[in-house]
C-alpha cells in the first residue's frame, strides 16, 4: 500500500513527497478509522481525501461550504483526469443528472456537495444504495457551537452516520481548539477517531503585535508596513465596513492598487474586486472577514489586522493567508484596549447565553492575553492548538527577534506625532505599570517569567494563557504580598487569583 500511495501521489498529483501529516491521515482512513485532521490553510488538506478516492474503489462524498471552492477543486481534478463533480444550487436538472451519471459509471469518483444538499429529499435513498468509501467534511469546525463559524446545516451532518454507519468519516479543519474537536466528534458521532494535528508552524512568517494608543498610531504603523512591503499582495483586516472604506480611501491617495471588500457590497461588485485582486490589479485590499474561506494567493507578503478579531482561531486563519509561496511574509496585529471594549459590546448585545456566552468571553480574554504578550508567539500558537510540534523559541517573532528587519517600526518623527494624550473614558480600570523596571523589580520579573513558563508547560498551555507580559510587569513592579493585593493587579481577575494566586504570592516572597 505504501508504494501504491507514493505512485498515485507522483502520477496524479505531481508530488514527490507527502506533506507533514498527509500520509498518517490517509493511512488512518485505509484502516477504516474515523479520523480528525487539523492542518492549516494551504497545508494540503484536500489531498487527504482526493488521493484515497483513487486508491480505493467507490464514491468519496466531500461536504464543502463554498460553491466557488467546490467548482475550483472539481476543475483542477478534471484537469488531472480524476473523475469528479459537484452539485449546487443554480445547476440545471440536466447538469445534475450528468453528475449522477458520471458517478455511476466511474469506479472511483469524488462528489462534492454543500451541507444543505445532504438534507434534500432523495439524498438518503441515493447514498444508502451507492458504493461509498468515505465521507470527508471540510471546514468541519462549522459544526461546533464553540467555533467562530457555526452553521446550522453543518449541525445536521450526523445524518451521514445514521445513513451509512459502515463508512468512515474524515473531519477536516484549519483551526480548532481541543474543545471544538471534542464537539465535532460528538456531533458527527465519530467512533474512537484518530486525531492528527499538524502544520501550524509557519517558519516563513514573522509574527508581530504592536500596542497602539488609538487609530492615529495604528494608521501610521499601517503606512509604515505598506512602505516596507512594496511588492506582493497585502491584506488589511478591518472590524467594520466603514473602517474598510475609510482606510481604502485614505491609502489610495499615496498607494496604487488599493480597494476594499465587505459583505455590504453587491455580489457583482465583490466578484469584480476578487477578480482584480487575483489578477494583481488590486494589490492592497482592506477587508472584513467576509473575504475569507477559499482565498488562496501565493504572494501575500503582509497581513495586517487593523482591528483585533474576536478569537485566536480567526486571527490564525487570517494570518495564514500570508506567505503561501514559502517566502518571507509579515503578520501584524495592531492592538489597543479599545478593541476589547468593542468586542465586549458585541458580546453583551448578542443573544448568546449560558456556556456559549462564557466561551465567547473566555475567547476574547485569551486573544487579549496573546496580544499583550507571553513567550514565543509561534510557540504559543502551537501549544494553543495542540500541534504535534512544540517550540520554545522560533527566532522570527517580536518576542524572539525584536530587532528583526522584518519588524514594522515607527520612525521617531511618527512616534512623536502619534503620542497624542488619551481622553479618559471616565471608567475606573486597572492600569498596568508601563515604565522601565528597576533592578529589584527586574529580578522579580525574571523569576515570575520562569515560573510562568514551567507552570504553563505542566498544564500544556501557552504561557500567555497563564498571564500576559503586561500582567507580569505589573506584578513585578507592585510586588503584592497577599491575595487581596492581587486584586489591584492588571489582568488578575477572581478566577486567576483562585487558580494560582497563592503560587504567585509564594513566588514573589521567594524573590524578596
């Protein structure tokens, strides 16, 4: 079987070697096991169900949420002489009948469907009679109510297990936390699924987070980032449609090939902009997260988050659109406390209740702590997603290599221009110490950092999930002596104080 897989890979797909994790996932499927595969966008997920469709007779049913993505994959497969077709709204009856006829006549066939089509009358009888070798569910995080992209039609895909309990299921996603994976397994009724989590480490990407006082400083940093990246495509993710339009208008005065994209535009306008971006007529695109799944351009040299997203899953997925050609690229998050306030407002205004509401608050707190720093940025991401690979020092993020020429820095003049005093909101909030630490406090910070690293490792959590660098410096400066004094420390809420407050006090006492 091993030699056969290598031959199929070379003959039909033109690759000499499998990418990280692909062979393990395919081998798991051939053993008949339900399988969960978490691989980053661009990591080669599609091969994990396309190759088995050639190696084993029968029908491989692929569930995909995007018509454009289904059509692209089918076109590419047909160009490789691999039998494939898709069913989607807008097709004529004759087109649909042709797909069914081709599937019936082929010993191996890849059939792409939307999750909605699984619910259509007639699907149950067809799938029960067909010779199905595999169900592959792409973007499977959409099935989980704990994920950022929950879709109701994905929630009903347990029908596949009910109709064909004999057929293995492959659940694929680019980003999923352990909690989301557990929910996917439960919702799809998977039987002791094998888990394969690979490829979250992107050695060509430089991760950087910049603390900004407000939008004026963000804009100056954005302009500097654009000037440092004069070639290749650039994506700027914004929080609102208005922000997209304003940035596009402002940047157009000094940069060529600038436009914007959001869900408020007509379908025709979105198609035009996407086409121009693909051709390179548009080089710099300000977009909301509506510009998302199915976007695959090799030469995106810079991804900027002008507005922090609501969770790390979204941040990672959007950063992952940079550098798919393997060349150096920069991922820049422009962070301000205002971002947390905006997301807090959205959560309070939402209809979320109970555990789902708590999950959204926890997800927001986690991305804030990531932004405010911990250990290695890449290492934190790998641990957060429970990747099979772990790192302590990547050498190419703002924590590991702060002097990198790839880092976006404001000039001294721009820093002076950006240093506008903030107006008080009138709310009483805990402020972190932001000045330089004296020798004694620096010693406490070093000891706390060592404790945080070891404690996080013992729990298999990223260091930033214990507490951020801003909290660490505040602890080192203020040196609280008891649990009550911990309440005045930035980022130390009741849950954290209860979880490890005593350990922090003991650590501080040892350093005194």
